[in-house]
C-alpha cells in the first residue's frame, strides 16, 4: 500500500522530485548553478520554506525545510547599491545561505538598461565559507518582491531594523 502511494505521488507530482517548487509552493528564487549541471530553489508556503539543491531535472541531493516562524531570513536593510535579501537553512553544522538581489537604478542610463538580478548560495561550516555558487543570469527566477518578508509578517512577526532580528510584538 505504501509503495502505491509513493508511486502515485511520484507520477502525479513529479516537480516535487526536482529542485523546482512543488505544486503547493510559491517560488522565492530558483536557478541553475554557474559552471555546474545543478540547480537550486527556495520555495515556500504560508508556514514552511524549503531549500532544494541537486542535478538538473532530477531528484535533489539536498532538501532542507524550516518552519516560516523559525526561518532565518534577513530583508534588505534599506541602504547600499543593491536591494537584496537572504535566507538560511542549517543541517549538521552546515549553513546554506541563499542570497538574491537587484542593483538599484540611480540614473536614466540604469533605467534604460537595467542590470540583471543575481542570486547565489554560500555554504558555510560554522563561520567558515566553504564555497559560493552563483546562479546563471539566464536561468534566474527572482523578482525581488519580498515574499518571505510578507509571509513572516502574515504570521505576526515584525522585523526589528535596529537589532536585525524578527520579533513577535
């Protein structure tokens, strides 16, 4: 019986087996990794966020989830050349920081030919950076809409800009 259920899920929801978002999730960011035949995504629902990384079009090698209330998410601080945000997932002493952003437009020339958005995943062991994997610009799916920020606010959390932490007022 269990095998039938698993097989039915695999047939009915094949996207859930890849590094892309499942049908019940919204996309925060997804892309192919530059110089590799791998992809990553961060997807979310109202109460959960999930990081996936693995070979293109195949079952992910790594899937990490975090309840939205506990998710390590840092929104843009409001200063700097870029508008950015990042989210982190942990597993056995490793931290996977997914950052994404867009350059701000300061001139008419920028507006006429806007620089592309960017994203990457940085893997750390403790505080030591092991690697940073950049997304290819062509494959990047990110719209800088602060959807994770909105999801955390919908759960009653507030970002404390002074202390850079989420609080429950």
